[in-house]
């Protein structure tokens, strides 16, 4: 990773319309935290939506804007990150095409989610190049911005690893610029005699002895050099491993502890299960949904003792209730000392309190669509600058910058 990419995060989400608490606890809370720690780019992956829903495009536009409103409602702040839409950035498509020229077909067929999704979505015709190639489009999404970090759950690590392999192959094929060795020597001289000598020693220790500590120290020495150009840093980092200039830095997976949000029926919260609470549900809607939640089937009458471990409501208490409330629920349920509606009341109050500021922010953006569109337009502008810088180097490396 070069000096700027190691502080850059990229993440995207397919447009599915209004989001629910599963999205908030699983993804958006993490984005809100990351935006204050990294240079973050969050994008609407509307082209990715077409890979499985190409035959039903009527709801895409509405879904895009509904989702962006919910991002902002959840606390994603355009003052601290860039929000953009994939299809407004044709650079994604260009890099995807260029990377497809060098990516072995077998790499795509071996992505674990390729066959998994085909099994789960048997009712859809997924025998398309778009579906086969969507992992490479994801790689293009990441590499276009030279993102150092990609927040993912454990099930998505394979996609980041594919991206690393694609970047490695590209750099191997095209990173050997003419006069590379001479350019590396010149970049070393620019470090000053002491640092150049240290760099050479560390590189020798790594290349001859496989000393990983030497590699890490040398990488830090290069990245922390304040007066060196980005191009020289890339050359020196590439020379450490014996390769050429690093044109596309290899990203790292930023593993997130995904907070599994239970739905109203105890399963994972999902639109496909019809068990969600959306980020814009009103207090009355929240109360109605939670009141109708199933409970321990053993509690037919008020005097029947129950087992919280068998009750979907208890799963919500585990997320929203403090220890004192949890003890109260456990004791009251197992002794039949409380009714199920009494048990649900603290969860209702906690969910309503969590959603209140989100509904307020969502209402503001719903009432001011021009502001919403400006946020996305400005985010696209910032993203476009980075994307074009990357493509300039990619085109040049591949011999396509001729006139």
C-alpha cells in the first residue's frame, strides 16, 4: 500500500430500498466509526444489483435514494466521508474491462459465493457473464481507489483475497517500467545517505533471509518519508519484494465483528423473511411489530413458566437491555412472575429511542432532495479525481495512453 492508500477505506452496498436494524447493527454502525478514523468512500453498488436483478430494474432508482437517506439517517456524515453511486463512475467499468484481460477464468469460478448464490437463487437465470464476473467488478471497485482497507465479514474475505491476487498479477505484468532499476536508485538517493543505506540493508535482509520484521521496517521507512513523491514511494515499496512499481496496491480485509440482529421471528433480520424493523418505523409501528412477536410457546397462560432461551424477544434483550433488565426478564419469565407484554416493553422503549434521531435526520433529507443530490454529486467528484489518477497509471502501464 502506498502512503495514502493505507489510510483509505472503501465499502459499498447494493441498493435494496429502505434499510432495517440488521443493516444498522451489521454495517452502518461500523461505517459511522470508521469515517472518523480513515479516509472513507462509501458507494451505492447499483451495477452489482443488476447481476441478480437485471430483469426487474423498475425499483433501482427509488431504492438508491431510499438507501442513501438511510445511510445519512444512521449517522454517515458527508463531512467526514465521500458518498457516491457506482453507475455515475464509468471508470469502474473501464478498470473492470482492463482487469478482465488478465484474470484467469478459474479464479472467478472458484470464488465460494459464486456457487453458493447459484444454489440460493435457483429461480433466477444466473448463467450470465455479469454474475460470473461480479467478483472482478468488486475488485475493480476497490483497486480503482487504491483502498488499503475493505471492511468485510468473514464470508467476504475471499473477495478481498481475489482482489489481492488480481493486483499482484497486474503489478507483476505491468509494473516493470523502463529504467525501473535506475529509478529505484534515484529514489533511494532522495532519501538521504543514512536512510538509503538503512533501506538497502533492510531490503537485503528480507530478500536473502525472508526477515518479515525487516520488510515491515523498510515499508514504514518509505511511507513515513514526508518529502518523497508518491511515484518514488511506489517504486521503493515494489523493489523491496523484487517486483516492479506497485501500480495497484493490495488491499487488506478489515474484519468486522458483525453484530447479528435477530428479526421479529427470531431468525436473522431480513426482508426476505418479512421480520424487519426499518430505520424509519414510527413508534406506533415499532410497538405494533414487537407486540405481535411470538414468545416461548410453553407460555400459553400467564401462570405458565417460560424459558427466555426459547423466546425471540430475549434475543432483542441481549442487544438492547442492561444486565439489571436481563436479570429481571430471566427471573420473571422462568417464575411466571411477569406477562409477555411486560417483558416486551423495555425492548420497545429501547428500539424507539434508537430510531428517534434516525427518523429525524431521514425526514430532513426526504424534505430536501436537492441537498441529498448535492451530497452524492460532491462525493462523485471526489471519487472521480482518485479514479482518474489510478486509470491514468493503469492505461500508461498497459500501453494505452498513446495518441
